[in-house]
C-alpha cells in the first residue's frame, strides 16, 4: 500500500463552471488568449492549500507499511501542530516555536520542520495537513509554493511582504527550491525576518536543506546563506515511491488530434491549444499568473505535444503543470507522451527533480482525462 491511496485521484472529478472568459461561441477557450492581471491582494488571499489538498488531513494520509519514515512523519507533524496551539495570544501557556524569547526559555536546536523526500511520497499532503491542523484563524496562517512566495515579494516588495507575513502563526512553503543565487539570498533574508517576528516555518522539498543549490550553480559564494537557512529547520526524511503511479493502470497513450479536438468542443469549460503555441505564450506571461490563467478551466486539451526546446521553457512548463495539478484539471493531449517532454540532459541536470515531478503530475492528469474520452 502506498500513501496517499490512489483512490483520491479517481474520486476527483473536474469542476464544470459556467461560461468562462476567452471562450468563443460554440468552442473551447484558448489559454493563449489569456494574460490575466493578478492584484497583489489576491496573491495574499490565495495563500491557502489548493483545491486538491483542501480536504487532506493527517488521518487520511495512509503510510506505506514498508516505509516506516512515513508513519513517523505523521506522528512528528501531529506533535508539531499541537505545539502551535494553546491559549489565545498573551496567554502564559502559549508556545511559539520560533520567537526569540529569553534564552533560557528557548528550546535547543532548530524549531522549524523541513519535509525531505522524492516526488510523490505525500509531502504536500502532510504540509497541507499541518496547515489545517494548526489552531489559528485562516488569515494567521499561509500556504504557498516557493515560486508563489517569491512572486509575492515581487508584487508587494520585500518590506511589505515581511510586514504582511509577520503577523502569521504559520508559514508553509511547498516545493522549496533555490534555483537562483538571488533567490537564495532573498528567501534566506525573508525567513530570517519572519523567524525573528515569531513565525513558524514549515517546508517541503526534494533536496535536503544542507544541499540546496547542489548541482544547480556554483554555490561557493552562497554557501554561508544556504547553511544559515538550513539551521532554521529540522529535516524530516520521508522515504517511498511515487504514490501517483503505484498500483494504478498505465497512463493512456497520447490521442490523435481529432479526438483531442472533439473532446475539447464537447467539454464545457475546456481549453484547446497547440502545444508549441502554449509554450510560446507562457514566455509572455509571468509565472505568478499561471494559476489565474487556468481559472474556470475544466480540462486542458493540447495537440502536438513535443519535447521542450530549452531549459527556460521547461521550467515555465513545470510551473504550469503544478498549477493544473493543484486545481485538479485533467490534461488530454496528442503527440508525444509526457515522459518524453524533457531531454536526457535536462533529466540528469540540476533541475531534474522538478522535471520528474512535472512528468509525474502530468501523467496523473492524463489518466484523469481518460474519462473525458470514454464518456
């Protein structure tokens, strides 16, 4: 048995909203026609677990019995969440994991938690469960991906982001990735400010915090920043295989163009684009807007899927795949299968874990789309 069980993916059904922006009479919408503006206040308000993880809890995470680290993670995080509760602000019994009180009262060692493991072992499920289990008002806890956090800094500015998040009890950061030296300094400085303000930070990643940046850039000049960031977290290793594919039927092969077109026109709320055109469009829209670009979309239909031409394009596609997966949007495609999107050089390079995650998630969404064809 793996975790979370494969059944939830089968239970999820795409939502079918009414008419959506960009939809032409009698046909699907084109994602390439969308370049939404996302106000900064929306970026803050939407820092909550996405729809796919809206109902997850510790008690519906099913550990793989062959991977004891999974059950241990549930126990450790449950204790961590309980430690964030207690009397209202000002009560003497309130426990703050990060606030720098008198030195004698501060527990030794790192007081944040960092979930490390491969893609598909349920890290996001556990992180979202922690967010749900923490006894705090919705506006006192935030949940977002690393990319969404850096986008928030870009939208609000550094100081305003610090002020906005400093009043939070908990900040959950999913898929913590330091792919750029500038981001290393930015996030390290931001977390330092938030830690000083008493914010508890929990994060997931595919890389141990002491190894952030390894194989991605010459880290010598930034090693101090990386090590300082690592010191904020207690690493919690989660072993296992990708639950999205264990015990499930093999993902369907790509369909022909006519099938994709037929389904796109028959499915209310579907989008319909040529894959090369979509890749070109992504280069013109900031990744912080990819989520809004998918608003109201019930299914994504793509023709001519082919290997991505370069790394910048590949990284943009990874962000789009994450936003579609979060929103449970099935993907129906013609052309090449999703496991051929990225070159061997990419899959062996510094961003390999991002690419494998994207393949895993797109394959799961392709499996979800099979019902659109058969229906």
